[in-house]
């Protein structure tokens, strides 16, 4: 027997029961997440007004009364869908804008937003519904988020400007970049008809981000 073969091996501490439980979502949390996934898809397909809680429950594998154990109303459910996707997005966008020179950061922001939207691609449809649809409780919630997200880009450039800023012109630039970025996530049918593959394919995402970079640099030079 080789020397040292009987030496005690270093032990690896087992996680405590509390630590193991903290890392795992509860049954209620898993159910809520399933409801949010279903609601995000239904709201994106049909809009806030036409979305049915019955359909959301069906897709989540629940009876409709089961939804009310987690969300009090359709408006509360819609607000939770937005908060889940857009709170991290707003935080990441704000951090990005702080870490680089404002105009450089603004030019690169569409690529950052693309990565964020890949986690919740249905948000693009909800954005467009809010921009174009009739006023409703759900649309008002989304428009509040849109105002916040778009204002981040405009205000960052304004704060760094050495002189007066054409706010209207800058707003048009930001809105244009926003539309080009989110429009990609509404284009799967067009990609299918052109035989271009899935919009989430890494190669297509890389092409989109390269295009956004060229457009962003051109827009901000104008």
C-alpha cells in the first residue's frame, strides 16, 4: 500500500438544510413563475384587453381560481410580468450608461438591450402594443416603463453635453434605435419566409448586433 494512503481526506462541508432550501424555489414560487411565463405569452399575443385569465390559467396548467392565490387581478398579473422582465433590464441599462462615455454608451446600448430581450423576447410585442394601442390599465403600466427606459438614454446624453442639446432630435434618435432593436424580436415570421433561421440563433443575434452598432454610430454622428 502506498505511503499516505490512509491519510484522512479533506472533508467538504455539506450545505445546511436552510441553505439547500434557500437555493430551491418553493412550490408556490414555481407555480407563480409558470403563471408569469404563460401570462407573458398570452399578453404578447393578444394584448392586455383581449387576454383571458382563463387562457393564462389553462397554459399554466391551473384552474382559473388558482390564479387568484398568486395574483389579485389581471392588472396585478400584467404588472408582475413587466416587473419581472423590465426591472433587471432598467438596472442593466442604467449600469451600462454609467460605465462608458455617454454617446459611446448610447451607441452600444441596442446590443446590450438585445441580450436582455433574449431572456424575455415577448417584451418586444408588449412594447409595440403600448406604443400603438388604446389606453387601458395595462397599457398605462407599460407606457410608464417605456417612458422610464427611453428617458434614461436621453437624460444621460443631456447631462454630459457641453452645450445646449436638441432634445427633440435626440429623442427621435433614441426612439429610432429602440424601434430597430425591438423590431428584430417581432420578425420571426419574416425570417422564416426568407429561410434565415431562428431569431435566437447566435449567428443571427451576432448579425443583428453588428447591424445595430453600425446604425447606432451613424445615427449619433448625424
